[in-house]
C-alpha cells in the first residue's frame, strides 16, 4: 500500500525534539497497519503456473526487505533537523509532489507551512540540497512505513508478479514495473502537485502489475481471504478479486486518516492494464501452462 508520509510537525530549527517525533512515527505506522489489517481481500495463492522462475520479482522483493530492515532507520533523532531519523530518511529519499513541481529539493519553510511556492523558498535552506528529486520517484518504490505495509505489498507482488514477469520476460518486466510505478506517482502528483508530504511504498507499481494480470488472466483462480467472510479462504476468479480490490481504493478515499495514496493505486492499475491491452496484440495470449495447475488442499470453491 502506497502511503503518504505524514508531514513532520516539528519546526526545523524553531521547535525542538521535545515535541516527540516518535509519537508521530507510531501514529503514521498505526494508520498503515490498521488499513492493511482490515483490507477487504488478501490473495494467498493463484492456480496459474509459470514456465520460468521469476528472478526479477524475487529480486525486487529482496531489495524491498533489505531497504526496510537495513537502510531505513527505525529509531533515533536527527539532532540537526529536530526530527526522528526515519522521518529525515523519508524526506531525503522519498518522492514529494512539491519537489517534482519545482524540480528542486523542498525547503524547511515549505515543510513547516505546507506551502509550496517561491515565496516559501526565499531565505529558507533546502533540507537535503543534494537530493535528486527525480531519482526519488524510484527510491520511493522501495520504502515502506511498517512491517505490515511491507509484508502486504510483497505478498501481492509475489502472487501476481511472477506471472506477469513470465509473460513479459525478465528485462521487459523491469521496464514495465518502473514505468507503472512512475505512472502511479504521476497520478498522485496530478491530484495535488503542491503537496509537501512524502510518498512511499511499492504498491503503485504493484497495482500496475495487478492491472496487467487482470487483462491477461481474468479467469485464473485465486485463493483469497475476505475480511467480510471472517477471513475464511475462498477461491475467486482473478477478475472478481481485482475488481473488489480496485473498488476498495475509492472506499479508502473517504477516510481522511488512512494515509493511503489511493490515487497512486488507481493510476498504477490503469497504467498496467493499458500496457497489457496494448501489448496483447504484440505478445499474443499468455503461454499455456506446461502442466495443469494443482490446487491447494484447502479453501472453499475447489
């Protein structure tokens, strides 16, 4: 799930770290975790075997896990900025619509006032002057707000990504993944180009993968846990599962405290489906399975 990093409420160089930034971080993680835990549908397995091992999908998962556990700080205070180290890391590496709008790193005053304009930049230092604001769009795809945020995204990527990679090929899948991820960020940017809140998470790109899966394998059976059915696993056609997921993004939009960049999900999903439709004539139908799919021994709808 792509999340909007909650804007730091510490006034850089004005207020001190006595305004506990750790509380802000925990509140941000709580909203991410709560949304993930109450998600409407969670896929567990798809009866859709591949011919090739999904090296790129596994590599993307591994990089995301490595970044979260070994690069993203989860404790400590950045004394220079007066915020937690994880918040500082997010501002340094995550995509921020205001920065994309201006083509320059965000300033202290822009963060404090949530005002993205030239006047707010005057006589105010850039928080991270060496930041490449365009590269940050890619870096954001490998950052997550909590373990549940990471785990949920990686589960969705594995269930749907291996088939899309198998159909596209390894190199084309890399290009596709970053393209739909950038398209997802573009959708979020267009909704509020002056936002000073960082955006993190892989799910904009993963939504693009899901959009392609819908076009190529709408009838594939997916073992799914549905919250409304008390988390009992049932088999659903991919088209039904993905339609429920897509619709749930609009439900999320009515919760102002969700901290979920739902437009990024919608934009990524549409971009992925569009690419899949455009390539359907070029690539032809997906390869037929080498062996018939063997369903698991559990779940309804077998």
